[in-house]
C-alpha cells in the first residue's frame, strides 16, 4: 500500500514538472548560403565570377534574405564585401593572377535575429597573359606661335589707336568703345574706322566715325549674349593707320 502511494506521488510530481517546465526559446531563423561559380577554371589575369543566393528559414517558411552583408575572402585573405538584393542574390567578381588552386569563402557573420552561415568553393587558375599596358598619353599640343608684331606705321599716317575702354551697355545689347591716338603723323586726323568680328584677328569693317575730342563709338547692332572682338584705325590725309589693340566684349 505504501509502495503504491509512493508511485502515485512520483507520478503527480512528474506531471507537475512537465506542465510547469518553460517552453524552449524560439531560435533565430536558419540562414543558408548557396555559392555558384560560373567556372571552376579560369585563366590568370581574368576574373573568377559567380553568384550567391542567401535564404532564411526552412521548409515552407524559407524566403530570400535581402540586404544580407557577405564577407568575401580568397585563401583566407579578405577581398571585399557584397550585399544581397531584394531576391537574396549577390554577384561576385574577383580578379585573379596567381596560378593554382584557390578557395573562395562567403561568410555571413550573423545578427541578433539571424544565424551566421558560410559557403565555400574551389577554383583553378591556369596560365594567362597580363593585359597590355595602357598607351601613353598623347604629348601636349605645342604652344601656339606668338602673334606677329604689328606692322610699322606708314610715314605720314596716324599711329595706331589704343582702345582703353570697351564695355557693354546693360540691358540694351549696345557696346561702347573709347580710344586715343598718340600721334597724327603730321597731318590732322580726319576720322576713324571700327572693325568687328566673332573671332580674334578676323575683324571686318563695321562703321566710321568723325574726329572728336574724345574718340568713341557705339555698336548699336550687337546681340545680347554674343561676344565680339574689336579693333580701331585712325585716318588722315595720308591714309589709314594700322589696327589698334584688340578688345573683346560680350553684349548684355
């Protein structure tokens, strides 16, 4: 009778122990890495390439692991990090130069909510030729030749004018020029000619001006936003001077 009572008591205690034991903690999802190399044999000086597929969970709950950071190493030497895309896929590409067998290792270090995992693959590097060196850069172009000196003034003609003011007239598109002449060549100056172009050194006749106390001219046919080049000559009874200094102005 005592033995039967003890057995019953033990059964009750065991039942209590089973019902009061805490449930096992749920572990983090299983992480699986599948490494696929495009070729197990590549030539030196080319790339070993492949892809990695990372999933988490198992069975019906398995799903792509997007945004998983993966450490990549070859023969134990780190060569970079790749991250999986929305489909849990990352593309590999690693240049190889050393011949022989090598091992590439992909490692997910794990997080508080995902188990760590790794996958490895072997590949053989066969002899290959290094790429040719890049061609040397072309030599710099030679500097442009210095502009030829202005022709000497003709006896009796005025000296070349000097343009000392060249500016746009804001909001009008006009351009205003002022110049001076150092010597008239022994004969009074009878007028001036203004030449204009869109390229340096290619000026053509634009307008004439008569003599005045402050030699000047307005270009009333300039177009706003356009850059012009100008030179001026002086005239007297003996002829026309050589060109003045060239100025460049952008109409506004």
